RNA sequence: GCCCUUGUAGUUCAAUGGAUAGAACUCCGGACUUCUAAGCCGGCUAUGUAGGUUCGAUUCCUACCGAGGGCACCA
C-alpha cells in the first residue's frame, strides 16, 4: 500500500513538472492524521513555485481516487493524509483474526542466520547483563524468524581462562562444594580479590590457569569438570524459564586451540611485541590488541577468530550476528579488522550488535567485587512478587503464572527501550506489575482471550463486518505486520514493544467503553475484533519472547 | 589525551527531518448493582548550552558542558 501511494505521488508530481526521485509516505504518529501521510508538498513547494498548501491541493486533485483509499485530504501546513478504505481494514482484521502467522513477512526468506547471545561464563554468576543479552538476542532471533529466515541460536561460553582459575582457586581456599553453582560465583569473587591484592595467590592462580589449558593436574581437572557441569546445568534451568532453546553451544576450550593455530599461521598479519603476539589495529584506525599472551596462551581475541571459523564449519550461515554489551564494541572492531585478513569470506558475514548495560543507581555492577544482582536472584524476587496475585487469578497453575509474569516483567523492562542505551536498574520499578509493563500486555491478552472464549461457549460466531467508520483500535491493528518488518530491519525489538503497548492500551479503553457481548448483531464484529487483538498481542509477545498466558 | 555511546516531565522510557513532543511511575481528583480493577477516565510538569543546515530540527552538522564505556597480555 505504501509503495502504491509513493508511486502515485511521483506520477502526480511529474504532472506539475517536478521530477521527484522518491517521496516519503509515513505513518502519522496521530491516528487523527490518517493511516498514511506525506509531506511531499512541503518538500517540493519551493521547486514548484507554489505555496505548500496549494501544491498539496493540486496533488490531491491529480491523484483523484485511489483503489483502497477512502479519503485524501490536505491538512496543516500542507500535509496530505490518506485514509484507508474500510474494506482494506476489514480484510486485514480478518487476517488477524484467522491466520496463525499474522504479522509475519518473507523479507529474509531463504536466509540462514546464526544469532549468538547470552554467553554466560561457567564458574561465574549469571548476572543481569546475561539476562539482558538473552532477552534481546531471543527477540532478535524471533523477529528474523518472523521475516522468513532460518535462525540458529548459539551460545558461546568461557569455560577456560583466568576467571576459571580464580574460581577454582576460591573453591580450594574456601572449601566450598563445586557442585553448587551459586558457591562458584562466591569462589570467583574470592579468587578475583586475592588475585589483585595477594601476589602469592596471583602466582597460584596463574599456575591453575595454565593447568586448566593443559589438563596437567588431577585435582584441578576434577574440580574443573565438576564445576563446569554444575554451572552449565544451572544455566539450562534458567534458559528453560526464559524460553530460549539453543541449537549450538561453543566453548572457549574448543575455540582456543583453533584461534591459536589461526594466529600462528599468519605471521604476516600478526606481529610480536614484548613477548606477546598482537594485531596492530592502528592500520585500520583502531588500536593494538593482544591475541597471544607472552605465556603463549590465546586471549579472547584469538578465541573469537577460532569461534568464527567453528561457526561456519558447523552451519553454513549467510549472516552471523553476535550480541554483546556495548563495552565490547571497541574490542570487536579490532577482532573484525583482523578477521577480515585472516578469514575474509567469513568476516564479511559477521555482524555485531551491541546493547547498553544494566547499571545500578549506585554505578556499574561488577562480578569481580561481588556487587551484582544475579539474574537468578532477580527472577526469584519477581516470582515472589507475582505470587500473591497469581494465587487469586483464574490460572489453573498459579506458580506457572507467577513465573510467566515475572519473565514478562523483566523482559519488558529490557525490551521497551532502544538497545543502545544503558538501563538503570530500579528494583521497585522492575518488581512493579502495573502500568507500562510486561504484565499489562499479558493482562490485555488474557482479557481478550476470555471474551472470545465466552463468546464461543455462547455459540456466537466471530465475523468481521464491512466497517463504516473504523475506530482507532481497528486502524492500529492494521499496522502490525509493518511494525514487525520495520523492527526486524532495524534489529530493534523496542519498536514492537512500544507498538504492543499502544494496542493493549487502545483495547483496554475500548473494552471499558463497549459491551462486547451485548446480544446485538454487532456483537459478531466486536468479538472478531477482540479475537484480532488477542492474536496480535499473542504473536507480538511471542516475538518478544514473553509468554502470553490465557488466564490471569 | 584519543575513540564509541548518550543527555527529553520529579523519576524510568517513547517519538522512520514534520502536524498540539507521547506513555508509565509518583501526586491529586473521578466513574463502576455490565464480558477480568494487573483495568478505565481527568489533572500537573520536559527537548543540557550556543551556533549552523532546512520550508520545517528532540532527530543532521560544529563547539561547549554533563554521564557511561573502551584504549597491551581480563572476558
């Protein structure tokens, strides 16, 4: 429809002697300004030698009547607003009501895309940053799936490296149980502190680090195997609650030897400096980074080269997207610059998406100092907060509902804002289940679902009528597929989140005004509209990775 | 010092270069013997500063001020 209007406008402009390469037809923010609008008249008024309003009127006259458009009018300084024909809206409502794939598109059809996210490290806490990466990564994966792409979810975990050595050292020192995942986080904090303050401990930890790579010490091997397994098992429980199912797991213990080999095979690209092997990023306007330490161990940089190679070996992707916090953006650029030389074919298909960080009002969280809110602790708190209400709800399983509501609350808080910005974590706000929140969307969905169910038991069929005067809700629903497309093209889930809030809000207002099951003939249409709302919210929430319970 | 991100109501966030800058939380005030009150209706308050580009700037450019992050053997 948009393209059709743009084409018609270009033709109309030509008739007044203006060769416009392109015109922009947009969605007015206010529904009162039509379903589509253009400011072309304002843009080209000068060129046409006319006042904007006169040009706009001239264009409207030239456009005449368009198929699917009920009304075209000039407004404001010279905007041209298009109002869709009721039949067009009715057709899309019918799709919304009846089609399971409502909202999906085929823009990325046939594309194979790997999305890597969450990336927690065994032996460390699963903190809020991982929750953030998980929420964003899952939503992006689903946006791409809804665009027709074949998506594989990947999780890359650091099971070797200094943090592991610190944790193992802490386990030995504190004598904690390595089978207990939460104790490992504590052990890590202990080891990390000692590493900085106690030279003796630093030496021991460095030794353990080498032993982990070489598997040379029985006791360390055993602690390592037990702790690694406990961590990974613990993470799986969280993924289950969060609704993520990974297709591929990569580990630093696997990427390390590959990365090491890649760097060593390219002495023309990497050079030695102070005993380490580095890549001079200055040649690309960046900075130098170490790929192999002076002790001969691969750093994260080298491992990432190995990872890229592994990824393309396990699955021939068209694009691989890595989602990390913004603090790694600079690092990633250097790795990518090096990768363009070492693995040029793969590097062109790698994309990095960075998001802001979760901050405490007091400042940055740090797992090294233990100043963190773990993802698990936060989820637990949220579930507790949701329990009282869930117990009074209509849900068959109150504890399952409490969990769904908790996941919605935290994910919504993350996905409602543009991904580049930091999120200031406010406990009270996160625990709030009202207003601009995930549960608000869930509630609107459950409500709509309940009405449709009731209509079914009454034997009332839902049917979209040929609308005479479309209301805001009907016009809003029409936009859903476009919003999904737009959010997918930008890899920005928040565009969908804010839209769903509008839909839920419009539905709640409408619901408060209208009696839906009023026994009149229009009840058929109102139930159908309610079903369309339910489907839109359900599909939209699915894309965001937020559960949509049917009863609350 | 250099690089990246970022400054919008008291607070947390929106606004593909457009129309009266939207929500929510907080606070105040309402409605309901009707399908779910995690809901609805009404009220208060905002674009860091100074220039520039443009018919039009929260959005683009420049400078300044503030915040966060990164910049050699951590991930």
